[in-house]
């Protein structure tokens, strides 16, 4: 009979383990206000929607079962939408089946919790972990965690204390949001900060307690890097020698489009300004769009400005690739997904030196960073890049390599998946223990091993084999 000390058991695990694929592990992604199937650019539909969709699809490719829970906003919407094998969107009833602004959703969250629990009981689906997105979903997750004991990971997407820092009259919900965001940081198992700046903001403005791990957002780099500049311009009917300044995003005052418009008055023609995005007349963003359209006329830029309207995700890579520079003039930006998408298309980015943009754009290498709300500084940066095609190409190539190495969906999902495994490790082994005939002493020794953090995710398979060996009497534990 073989005798193993504690250390030799760990070594045995390391030597015999092979990478384990959780083919049947189910995860619940919760995004109350961000339907992953929503049309991007629609009111309040943007980075969060893309984040949960791409993460869900990428996890499914790894063999996981993923359910993305969101709120039904239209009576004609289906309850369940299969995004891909292993990945579903589940729309729950919480409040009236119509669009409700984020600032007015909080009162319906208890209904969302009840609907989630009812769905789980009805379908008998057991989730290993919940991953909540934005503070509204975080509140839901805390209630589910308290009731079911599930591990919870949270991604903020934006922080109220930063968003409202310079707002003179913040909405009434701001104080509730701050209280909830503090509880999320202190009570969840781990918070994902998408940039070092966000991690710093959480510590300085929210709480010193709680676990924070920095994992950036990811994009489908193949999709956004799929077309050359020449082909893109032919497809869009843009002359090969035309200088194109690109903006992609919603018409929201915080996006800084007005700063970009005013910056363009300092530039010498010829150039074309493409504003990619748009809103419907019944959406809040439409008022800002009208303001920008009127400003363009007032400042004499109508002849050089193109309002494309809302563009599909399929066509978006062509616009990114066609641009000479992509400008992200935001006043507040937690991460800056547009900047990443543009760089994946080899287009250099000029961005405001705020929030996550300070970390997604490498100043002087993948583009330029400028002070926010400063049209003159922005104009100088645009002029410098437009005047130097060699620098543009160098920045564009560096931007492409930077995104490929750091922000691909596959690379980001691998980090999140590893985090998932680290939090569900104990739960998984508990299930193993319950299915084996082990002595109380042996169970206690295994529990001690788990608490020691000595195991890595890929060592679980070997642990199961060793438990079998213990049960069969072929291996005996001896304290070293």
C-alpha cells in the first residue's frame, strides 16, 4: 500500500492531472438592462450588451452551458433565444414589457429576482456561478447569492461615483446606486475591473474591502480586422485619397461629440467627418443627435459631415477600416470598446485622456490622448495624424498588434474562465465527495487540501481519481 504525505499528494496531482473541460458546467450571466441580442446603438444599448454576448458565446465554445438573463422589453419578444449551441438569452418579466430607462428600473428588481428563481425551479437548471453586469444586476445577484449561496462575480461597466462626480444635479437614484455598488464590492466573491483606472476608482471612491481582479474587455478581433482599407473604401464609395475622421457611437452628451465638431472648425479642408450611429425619434439620444446636426450647420460643417445613421455590426468593420483616424472624445468612458474595435481594424485612435481610455490607447504608439472638452487640443492631434501618413500607418500597425495581444475575446475569456473555475472549485469537489464512500477523516483531509489553495483548476480530474483510490483502499493518507 502506497503512503503519501500532504506534499507528495499535491505533487502527484500536478504530475498526473490533465486539463479538465467543464463540459456540463452551467453559468448564469445576468444583465437586467443589457439584452445581448439588442441592436447596438439603440438607446442604452452598447458596450455592456456586447460584453455579455461575446463572453457568453466564447464560454459556450469552451463547452460551458451559459444562460444570459435580461428583462423583457417588448410583449412580442421570445422568452428564450438560442444564440449558439450552449448559449441562450432568457428574458424575464419584471415590470411592464416596454423600454424603461436604467434610472427607473430599480423598483422592478424584486420582480426580476422572483422571475429568475421561478425559471430555475421550473427548468431544474443548477448554476455553478452567477456573473452580474452593471449595478442593477449586481443587486439582483446579491439577493440570489444570499438565498442560494452561489459564488458571484460582478463587472461594473460604469461606476456611479465617477459618472456623477461632475454632475451638479445627479438623479435621485444616484445615492441608492452608490450604496448598492459598495455592497457589491464588499460582498461578492470577486469584482472584475476592466482597467487599472477602474480598480483605482473602486478603491478610492467605493471601498477598500472586497476582491478586485483586472481583466479587460475583449472583442472579436477577426471580425473587426477582416477588411482592408482599400476594400472598405470601395465598399462604402469613399475615394482612396479622401481624409476621413471617424466617430462611432451613440449621440450622448457624455460622448463628447460636440467637442469633436468644434475641433473640426480648426481644421483645413479637405476632409470628411463621418458620424457613425443614430437614434430613433422616440429615443432620448435623438435630442442630442438633433443638437449635433444643428451645430454642424451653424458652424458651416454640413458639406464635410456625413451622418450615417445606425450601422449593423456586419458593416461596422468597413467603417472602422475606412477611417484615417477614429476619435473617441468622451468625457467619461469606463473602458472604451470603440477604441479597441478601431485599433483592431488598424486605424489609429485619438481619445480623451479619461477613465479606461488612458489604458486602452497607448499614447504615441497606437494613437494619441488629449485633454477632454478641449477642441483646440483635439484639433492639433487630428491635424498631426492626418498630415503624416507614415505615422498613421505605424500607429495603425502597432494598434492592431496591441489589440491582438491583449484584447481578443479568446484571451479575455480564458482569464474569466480561470476565475470562474477558482471560485467553483470547492463546490465541484464537494459534489465528488458526496458521491464517494469516504471516511470522515479522509473528507476532512481533502477539505484541508482545498483550503490550502494548493490545487489548480486542471488538477481536479486527478483529485477525483485519487478519491476513487482512497475509496478502494489502494492509497492511504498519512500525515507528514
